[in-house]
């Protein structure tokens, strides 16, 4: 079969869909990648996938969005795919409309986190809820959800015409090699700590994500000023991806960049090695689907601090693998960091429990398998029809 994957930017395509795309190719199918061109284009091509540079804005803009729909429709009519599989909020809506117009046989939507969420006003929530429901019912054959909350929301509200076509795929990571804590080299860890000026007795609090307001990065940084513990260092991994326009947060970040105890790494490839030297991982995000970063941190034996939101509360067991706290609460973040910095026994207990949970529930091989099973089902249906 010919299977088209659609994301807004090539970073998402490369960093999050490569295991699925490789599994799809190994199963004998063609993989076609549609997204905005960026720094990962060559890597995508080198993996043996077809690449189509179609600009897809990550915001609602009628003129630009319409152009993206028409360009994707044209591409789909040329490719003639059996399946179009869409991801990320705006690209998922535009891609499904284009696929329906191009008469693609099967349209699949992976909800990495529905755009509507509990932090929105009721009016805004209802607008985006109804968009998801309408596009689901009339432009979508299957919905894959990462979080169980999204699965139940879609199913209970009948987002699809076919009640059998909802699949809770969860989320997963490479527990065999990349995030296998048992195979990491302690000498390399010491060298990395030395590079950043992290002492043996320092407690490292890490963060991974886009440096934008909705990720809660300012809340985390403001928590540093509230800490009582003196041996804490923050490790901030991530930057500002293409198409991001959060200039207000960028300005606020500048005042923290001269603090020797707050390390900004920018975009890095060896996230696993950085998480290995981290003790506590904090994701103070305002909206998530099913955050992979929490799973990666648990696999690397980190205690987890996260906001009590969809996805995060599914992954973190409060007071067992970490702590959940309200959105926009720097005081609670500081309180939990101080608690764990002071009580090493408790810190180690949370680390071990998190590692157990990651191994038990979040293997990417299982996630890929669930999706390939649906692809195979579509292939079998195609054979029967022909």
C-alpha cells in the first residue's frame, strides 16, 4: 500500500513518527511524508521515505490554510494513497479535508491530544470540540488516541460514524536501546556533568520541550527563585521550533540565561544521556496529549513533577512515581523540588517506581504494532473489495 503521513513540520515527522514509518516500510508499504520543509528533510529521505514539502501553518489562517489544502489535494491525487494518516491539530484538519477531496479510501487521525482542553474558556472549548467532532464524523475513518481520556471523549461523543474505529494506541519509547538505563556508561555521565559544572551532590531538575508559555517554562524558572535548597541545578532542553511566535516568553527567558545554575542546552540529540544525569523531571505544561518526555524521564530513573492535566495524570501516579500540581503554580513546583532534594530515600523510591511503570506500559513496539494492525486490516479490506 501507499501510506501518506501528514504533520505540520518535519521535526514532528522525524522525531515522533520514524518508528512507525520504519515499521510500515518493513511491512512492505510505501511511506510518503508530507510536511513543511525544515532541518530534518534529508534524514527523512535517508530513511527511505518519499518527502513532499508542503507549507502547513500551525495556526488558523484562512488564506494560508486553503492553499495547504489545495496543495495536499493535488499531491494526494498524484500519489494515489490507500491511507492518509494525519497528525498535529491544524495539519490534521487540513490534511483530512484534502484527503476527502482527493477521494482517499482511508483517512486516519492520530490525536496526540485534542486541541480543546480543560484550561480553555467554555466558549472556546465548545468551538474546538465541535470542529473535532464535525471533521471526525465527515472526514475521518479511524481515530487513534494516545490518552485514554481522549479515547473515551471521542467514543462517548460519537466523533466517528463507525463505533468500532476508535483505537487507544497509547504512547511509547525505545526501551531496548535509546532509553535503556541499564546500558548507560557512568564515565560518560561524569564527563557530561563536568561539562555543565554539575557537582556530585547537586540535584538536577530537567525540562524538555518548546520554550513557549503553554509548556509552563516560565512557571518552572520562577520556581528556582522560591527554592530553599542550595544544591539544585536546572537543565532546560529545547528551543523555539519553526513557525513559533511566542515572543513574550522569549523576552522573559532572557533574564534567566545569566544564572549559572540554570543550564539552557538548546536543541540536542542525546536527550537520553541528559536525562540519565537528571534526578527530577518537571513538565509544568498547560496542555498535553500523552507527553513522551515524561515516559523518557521515567525510563531514565527520574522522579516526575507534572501539571494535573490530560495525559500527564495518566502517566504519573501521584505520590508513587512523582507529584501532580495545578497549572501555573511555581510555589508547588518549588515545594516538591525542596521535598525531594531533602529526602534522598523518597527521591530514589519515586525513581524506581517510575522506571517500573515505563517498562510495563510504554514500549513503542506495542504502539507501532497497534497501528500496523489497522493498516493491515485496511489492506485486507482492499483485497476483498478488489
